[in-house]
C-alpha cells in the first residue's frame, strides 16, 4: 500500500497522522469516562453524583459514582500514559526521517 509508505509522505502527512492518532486515543481512552462524568453531572435533584481524580507518583485515577454506586473507575501509570501519548508519533517520525534521503530538498506540489 502506497498510503503507508513513509517515502511518499511529506511533513504534512506526518503531522496529520499524529493528530488522527491522538484523536482516536482521546475518543477510545476517555470516551467511556466522559460519558460517565456527563451522567454524574446530570443526576436528578434527589440523587448525588461524584467525580474524583487522583494524581500520584504511581497512578492517575478517575472514579465516577452516582448515588454511591461506582459507574466508572480507571487508572493509568504516568509512564504508560506518556508512552501512549508520545510513543507511536515518535516512532512514526523516526521511520519517516529514516526513509528521507540526505540533502533532499523540500518540494511542495502546487
């Protein structure tokens, strides 16, 4: 497939791939949590919703509860989060840079 050939990519395609990756990561990783938080903030007046975020050296955790019942609970280690956010874009940049020819001029097709 030529679409995934880094030799044909310009910097624009590389940056767009990073943005697409981060958008998918946000939707997949935070989608269920965002839905639980939305529901917790729209509890009828007779109920209570609670959102708790804890940040420490060993984990970042989020707990969402409605009427004392946990509806969402998730945690991630800060290093794992950093690798998820920066790892694949960095690997794509390294692969892209490795396939570029030295001294290659940047030419934009108009």
